[in-house]
C-alpha cells in the first residue's frame, strides 16, 4: 500500500530539496532568481505545489545529510530520507549546480506534462548525456541496486564481504560478494510497495540454477516509502516461478559493404 500522504510531485520535490540543500543560493541563481522567495513562488505559479512552505520544507528534509550544507534541518527524519539522498547522489552527485539545474528542469517538464498542466517559461539546455542520466531515475531497478550497494552489509552473509559490480557484464547477476574462500552472486529486484511480483530473465534463472545456494535474490520492497530488504538464497528452489515468453521485434540499420579506409568511405 502506498503512502496516502505522499505529495503527488514527490520525486520532483526531492530533487528540488536536494538541490537547495547541496547548492543553496547557487541553485536559486541557476534558475535566474535573486531570492529564495522568488524561487519558491515559481513552483507555486507553475502549479507544482500549493504553498511556498512545501518547497522550503523539502530542503529541511535534506539538510544535515549533505556535507556541503551547514543547516541541520529536520535531522530527525534523516533515516527515512537517506535512501532518497543516496539515490540522487548515485545519479547526479558529480554534477555541478548548472548541470543539476537542467536535471530539475527536465523533471519539471516531465511532471507538468504528466499532469496535463500548462508548460511555459521552461528553457531546457540539457545535453544528451544529462537527458540519458535523467531517464535512469525512472527505473525502479536502479533505485533498488543503489539501496543494496549502500546497505548490503546489513545482510548477515555479506557483513564482511567485498563487493564487485557486475551489472554491465550482463551475465545473470548484478553483484559478486566475496568472502574468502567463497563467494555469492546477488541479483537485485525492486518492488515499489509491500506486495508485487518480480521477474527473472532466462539468463538470471539459469545462473540461479547453476549456483544454487551461492546465488541470492535480493528483494528491495516498499521503495515508495521506507525501503526494506530481504535475501532469498537458491531462489529457484525456494520460490515459485511461472515461465512466460515475450516476443519482440528488433530493428537495426546496416550499412552497405564499405572498404574502410580514407579513400573508400
């Protein structure tokens, strides 16, 4: 069950709060405003929030978690919002204030478009790679993987493990956890609420069958609110799966047969 008190523009507000907490007035100036009051009212006028306090309060939630900031904010709520801060860090933590402002503008445009609200006065100059980074934020799997990276030591079997990232290898698991003389393979899945199904690709399923008790399926659930993590070892044996087939058509473009030298192209 999702949080009924959660703001309809929750994700955008988190991006704004993070930006204010990390960059403070530089973030405000990147939107061409001189004061925070002007900045707050901008989001009221856009229809993102009803009151300026909603924007201001979002900064309070992130203050105290960013090393750049000096304000403590609502430090008592830090444990609840830390996974959100960690996730934004993993995606955009290396960006400068102007690059990060472009990410927020992309989110504003996306939010207003989804809610059929009027879109005006938003000039987006984001480069292609910034647009690609923004798209990553929409993926539940990426958020779950980030949570696991920051919390895997809480799983007893992995408490002393060295972790290796295998996501780009595409070989049926996300991470290898090594504790000499052994190791585990971990595949991470995210579920937004407390209930829901997960999918394993054939590659993942076959790898789980091969490694059995040395293969762990990590479920990060309740991502919408306060994430929780469970580990299921030998998931093929201990979970019930139904085989499903998805057929898709792939389009590609092939060049003519060229002689690849300066004269032949």
